[in-house]
């Protein structure tokens, strides 16, 4: 066997061995096939909504050719993918949205410059776009294509993706499930690395909000009431029951204020999403708690007794 044939066989074997590894690293998206001989240099399976993104990036020209694949929540729904140059959420996203254009199941692509929490009206976006198209694949998922001209030097981008219903040509609001709210992350166009935006900070704040309110309204304030109701009947507990009662009430209220403030902060972070029942209950509890603690002129109240502390200190202990 000649040296040339041996080298050819070695190269072929190396390519065969490398191909499965590359496909395996890319995940299920590597098996995706597109019409019109569309081929992309890289792809990644996104962490939510069963979506994937495929792309070819030309750093010299700052040109990004992209294909986004996802299944709408119901037949005839819409899918969207976009880049956010100013943050990692929905507001500020320069989005491509594929939705039905009419009868026959055909899909078209529109661009949206999303400001706030509503999609708004279609219009130009910050990136020059071309070759926009969309179609339904053999598996029923929508495939959306496009080319974007990015800013020079772009290497990593904030990507946002979403799916939702459509009816009568109108784009409906997407669901508020965890998978939808977490459909965002970073994408390195050069290395192909993807990073999901962590919801850990928000989750910690929610946990803190719940713990503070549980300790305040659920433990300390009721405990203060129980102490005042039952321990003061024992002469031997004077004035200890009073100090314990006041401590529980004041500390409990302070913790409750912290929990209430944390809730207000969380509400500000979730613009456009209002949990009305939870909010109304929180306002009512906080108002009643404030009235209960701020009871200086009510006989037998904690602050009333605090002003007459000398009487308790002078009382004989049984």
C-alpha cells in the first residue's frame, strides 16, 4: 500500500471519528435540517421552551446569519428570537417574530423594537436585517431565518426567545410560566458558549420576602399577643411578660417592615405583572399591623404600658 493511500485512510478515519464528537457536543440541534440548503456553522439547544438557535458569524463583516427553531404552544402560534443590546430581559430586545400571515399555514417574519413589557407595533430595529423568512418544519416546529448586521467587535450577545399563541392574525400574550420567564441568556458567537441568565437573585429576594413576613406576622407578633394574653395573669411574671411582649411586638413589626419593603421592591422588578390578591392582602396586613403597634393612646397597649413602666417596676413580685 502506498504512502499516499495510507495518509488518505488516516485522514478519513480522523474525520469520521471527529464528526460524531462534534454532533454530540452540539446536541440535538445538530440533526436539524433546513430548506434551500441553509447550513450554519454552529448551533445550541436553548435551556427552555425546547428551542434551538443556529448561526454563522462573520467577525470581519460583523454579519450574523441565524435560524431559530421552536414549537408554538398551539398550532398557528408565534415564535420569537432577538438580541438585547442594553440588558438581559424583554425590554430593549430587538426581536424577530414569526407568525401566521393568513390561510394555508404560511408564516412571515416581522421586526419589533420592544420597549417595556408589551410587544408594541412592528417596525425597524437597531440592526439592519435581510433574508427574513419562516416556515413550518416536518416536525411541526417553526423555523425562522434572518441575517443581522451587528456592531463591529461584537462577540457575545444577550439573546431572548419566546413562544405564544396567535388568533386571527393577532399575536397573543405569551404564558408567564417559569420556562417563558427564563427564556433569556448569553450567547458567545465566536466560541458557541451559552449561559442562561440566572434567576437566583430574584429567587433569593422572593425567599427573603417570604421568610421575613413569616417570622414577623406569623411568629413574633402572634407570640407577643399570646404573652400579653396569658403570662400577665401570673403575678410572678411581672414585669417580665411586659418586656417580652414589647420586644416581640417591636421586633416583629420591624421585621414586617423589612418584608413589606422587599415586596415593594419585587413588585417594581416585575413591571407589567401584578399579583393583585397577594398585593392587597399584604397591604391590609401591613396597615392593620401598623395600627396595632402604633397604639400609644389605647389603654392596655404596649406603648401605653411602656410610658408607665415605673409602675411595673414598683410592683411587688410574688
